[in-house]
C-alpha cells in the first residue's frame, strides 16, 4: 500500500483500512508506518478511505456496547479540535445539558493537545473517574444519563502510532479520526471540524456509518463548534442524504457574543465556569452552551425547531437536572475507582483479562513453545457434539454434555479444591460427556495447564474420547499455541474482552491448528460481533462475569439472533433436568455444566439425570431462524 501510494498517489479504501489494521495490531514497521501516514495526506482522504480507516481503528478499540430500547438514541457532541481558538469546553457542558433533558450521552474525548483544557482535563478537575471501561460507562450512563469515554483508555492500540505521529509533527489522517471512532457507536451526533473542507468529508463518512441523524459544523471564524459570534456552516445528514445550511444565534433566539467572551482557561477556571452555567448563571458562556445543546436536542427530535430546542435546554439547566447529571456522573464513575466492589465483582472480567495479559506476555518471553508437531491429534468438537447426542444406548441423549473441571471460581470460592482431575475426567467420559472443559487459570480458578495435559492424556486412550476444552481468558495467540501443544481440541474465546479484529485473528489461529473455538457471548451486541468474526460454535453465558448474577432467560433471548447453522451451547447456572430440557426446546445442542457436577456426590449419576434420553420426546418452543 505504501509503495502504491508513493508511486501513484492513490490507494483503495480496503488497502487503507488493511494498512491501519496492521498499524493498530502493532506489527507494522515504524518506518513503513511513517511513510504510509506521509503518503496518505489529508487531501487524498476520500469519504470511503476515511470510513475504512475509522472502522479499522474502532475495531481495535475496547468494547462499549450500551443496550438501547427500540427507537432510543445515543448521542455524542464532539469536535476535532485544532481550530486555533482556545474556547470554553462547550461540547462537554452541552452533553451534560442534553442528558439533563432526558437523552443518553456517551461523550468520546481526550485531553487537550493545543488548548489549555480538553474535555478529559475539565472532567478530571471536576473529580470524575476517567478510567471506566465500556461496561462501567454504560452503567454510569444508565444511572445519570451521561458518561465520558476517555480516548486514551478506549484506544490502547494508538500507542503503536504515537511515536511516529510525534516524530512527523504534522497533521495526518489520525488527527481527524477522533469524532468518528466513538466505540459506543452513537445514533445521533453533533460534530465540529477545524476546516470547512472537512465538512462535506465528515458528513459523507457519518452517512456511510449508518448514523440516524448527524450535523457537522464549522463557523465562519473557523471554530469547530456552533459559534456565538455569528453564522456557522452546517452539513445535515438524515435519511441517507446530506444538505448544507447556515445557522446563527438568531435562529435560536439568542444574542451575538464575541469569541473573546467565551475564551477557555486552565482546567480549574473552566471548571468554575461550567459550574456557573449549570447553576443558572446567564451570559456568553451559557448562550454558547445553549446553542450547541439545542442543536443536539433538535437532532434527536426534541423540539420542532432550534428555538423550541433552546427552551428545552434552558429548562434542563433551570430545573437543576443538568447539574444533577454532572453530580451523578462524578459519583457513579467513582464507584468503579479502587473499590473492593470493583476488584471482587464489577470489574472481575477485565481484572482477570489484564492479569492474564501480563502473565502470558512474561511467560511467552521466558518459555518459547516447542514445535507443535508433537501435539496429539485433534478431536473435532462439532462432530463430537453430534456423536454425543447419540447416547450410550438405544435412546439418544437429549443434549450433548460439556462437563467442566474447576477447583474454584470468583463467585463461589473453593468448589472442589482437591479434585483428582484425571479421575473426574474419566467419570465425565463414562457419563457420556462430549466435551471436558478444563479451567486452567491459576489465580482465581486454581487451575493449571498441567490439568489440561493430564486430562487429555487420560481420555485419548478411550475408544471415543471427548474433546478437551481449554477454558481460560485467552488474550493472545501464545495461549492458543500452548493449549494445542498440551492437547486441547478447542479453546474458549470471550467476546467481551476481545475487539473484533483480535477475535477474528484468534479464531483464524485456532482453525489453523485444527481447532474450532467456542466463542462466548452474553449480550446481543456480542452475538453480532461473534457472527461478524465468523464463529461457528457459540456459547451463551447465562452468568454475568461482571456481577456474577445468573439470568437463565438470556439464552432464550440471544439464541433467536443466531442462525441455525451455528452450533449453540448454554453456559452457566444449569442445575436440573428441567434446565436441560428447556435449553433443548429453544435450540441448544449442548450445555456446559461445571459447579453442579463438581459438587455432586455421584457426578456420573448427576450427568445422566441432566442429559439421558427418555422414550417420550421433549417438547417445547422451537428455535427460530435468524
């Protein structure tokens, strides 16, 4: 792509997107990265190229997947920055006012590069916790209507290009991507740009993204906000079309104010200005906020015109609701800061994933894996599940059993700390298990990779051995290679901790070794991600690993979005025969049972109770086609 850009001056959107994926993965040569960014100057950035590059960058972002009701909008108010005007933090304040009017706002932003105070700087000065993850941000928003998504937190892969950008010292395509890469994917967005030339470009990119409604603005003076000083160019995106217009304060019933009256200052001073505005103080700053908040409200259908939307924004302030949003955001974001609750429950999935990332990195540097030709043959899991349902006698089992070996868990503590994993595995195999899942995470689940190797060594001697699943928090390919070397037939990949492109990559690594991975989901958005990544075997986890709560109806809901060609397993909380029968009735081909079997006095008898077939056919609701 770099060579083509240099020689011909052009590249396709796919080539640009693939190049940025390589950069985001950390595998790109810094010299080539520099050449690519220099060659792909902003004048060569067509809407299709910017769309592809933004999608590639967002595919490596940390997930943030708010669950919206039908017809409900998610808003963002954001600017590119770099306009040369150091103004008050109007987009941040406007977002809070919009949330006070009853809308949901997940604002994407960063620290300031050029001005005295960026959105992250002022919110940090307010006492907010900027380090919330995607799940936490959604919870904060549900409680108060607003949360901030700190770009440095949500785009960790940008570290791979940071040094090159600093060395170049000029604007590149990455300077215009911020407002286009909100990981929460808002449905309505007010976006300011530092150059009029960027207006049509941004409008087309937002149109390409499928956003319901958006407006791109650039003032006559060059501001990347709606200006209080005079007219502002605007490009409106709605119904798949773009229209250009000019808007000014008089359209909102507001007076003109010179830009000097809304100048920005240091974080502590801007903080006081924000508090004054939300406290009801009138003047240039308040009108500046009303202009931008009203535009966002109007975009979301609040108000038939700008003046009515301005009244709604003004009432959000005068009623105290906007101030309550800010106070709620500060309070609830800090609920996830260094608290025992965070470490023990609310953030356990991310905590374990971060820990495993560090441990595996250190291990891979110290212990390179031997060649994989030494590994045992793979037992194909999907075929084994179909075979398992045939049962051990004349009557087929009602569902394939995935029986789990685990000594402990974060939610339960010790379960069966002294279990003999080989004896347990052979009991499971004798009971008709199609898959034996082995927890190998040592800190929270007390497992080891040696457990998996011992289990595989024992069951591979059987006539029809069950497949062996490495159940861990897989964050890189080393764990997959390690699993295969030690005999695993499949690995677990958890969508909640893997960006889309990383998930695709790890699925491909697994398949290259002959293993079809089990891809775990727990939300509708995660189902979409799993399917987009090409998953053929999906496990629906009924337990929320962030709260430990079990919702047995989750499988019922999510399976309706999964094509019948994909094999589905129900995971967690399965205790009784009626649970098994229910999951068969909604279309599951397998169930994963762990704690119930690990605590059973007679695991073989318990397994028979859960899956053994009967003369009478199980009846129930049939799974729909997705």
